[in-house]
């Protein structure tokens, strides 16, 4: 699948039985890649974005020794981008976001996201621009993941899990 130094992970929508393969962008986001790699496997309830358009994500408690700096940032993710965001509970703690247990004021939340289609813009009406760290790129299975993400958008995310594990 590439150079021996490349690292890969599997990203899955578990209930829908769909998995893709992503390459970690160690050359562009080494601190973030190392933090995620050390924490794998990770899985959590999946959400579909309200503001960023074609995005699914899961929320996690912080898992890095220290939150990564904003390396390889974007506000316009492309299909297949895996992005890392850090939020305080106060930033996401309003009922309009729809979280019932993961987000509380005074907590820090890590958001690992998959962007599956074009025309994304990380602009939130409450807080403004929300740059993310691009730490991975789906290299296999994006079409199937995109179909499953569109199904999740139409039929609902309840009961679905987004999973990241070493390939």
C-alpha cells in the first residue's frame, strides 16, 4: 500500500458494515498522527454534522498528553480528509448541538471527523471559523463510506458507531 514508513488505519461505520482505509499524514501532522495512533482503537457514537455539511464524527475524551498544535490546518476539508478538533464543553454545550451525555461545561472534547463529499466549509454560526487538523486521508473505500454516510444523514445516526483502528 505504499512506503514502509506509511501508517494506515481502518475507519468503519460498524452497524452498516462499511470500512475504508486511510493513510496517516505523518509528514504534515506528525504530532496529531502520533497522538491518534497511540490511542487506537477508538470508537464512539457517530454524529452527522449540522454546519460543516458532509461530515460524520465521533467525540472522545482527550487522549493525548497535550493537545496537538494546529498543524496542517484547513477550513475547507476535501472528500476523504480525516480531521481532528478540540472543543471545550462550553463551546458545544448548548442543546442545539444535540449532545446528551458526551459534552458538559468544563470538559474538553476531541472530535475525530471524516469528510466524505465536496463543498465543506468549517464556519459555525455560533463561534465563527473552526479550523481542523488534517491528519489522515482515505485511500481506499471512500465511495462506500460516502454512500453509508449519506444513508446515515437520511435515516439517522442512532445506534451507529464510528470506529478507528490500526490496519
